[in-house]
């Protein structure tokens, strides 16, 4: 798996949506109003994000909470924090792949 910033899998946008959906439900998922796919998506993201150290989770929150495209959010995050964009992109690609794997997309 290549981890450069140009890596974009067929599932990347879907996984980005899944992560944003998960982060938009900080108090948990209300199951009665959700489809099976929404529940499976939420659970896949939870399995990955639940294990993250707090500083990594905070980075993910900042990048995905912005109502901008992920590349724009990553660039802004790197400008604000001084983080190396290549390292952040490698992390995001790896994160996306893990979520996709738990969801059964790969």
C-alpha cells in the first residue's frame, strides 16, 4: 500500500463520509433511525478511532470536523500546527485503509 498524499482508493470518499458521520454523533448512534449500512459504517470507524491515542484522535477530529474537502483540511491543519504534510497524509491514508478493512471494503 503506497502512503503518499496522491494515494486515493475507490473507497476513499466513502470512508471520509463514514468518519465524518461517526464524528457527528459524539453521544453514540441512535439505532432506531439508522440503516444497517449506517450502523456497520459507524461500528467500523469506532473500532479504529477507539484505539487511537488522544493526540491522534484530536488531529482526526480537526481534519474531519471542518466542512471542507479533506485535502484542504489537511493543508490547513499542517499550516496551523506546523506538522509535516507528508506525515499527516501518510497517517490519513493508513487510517482510511484500516476503516475500509474493518468495513469489509478491501
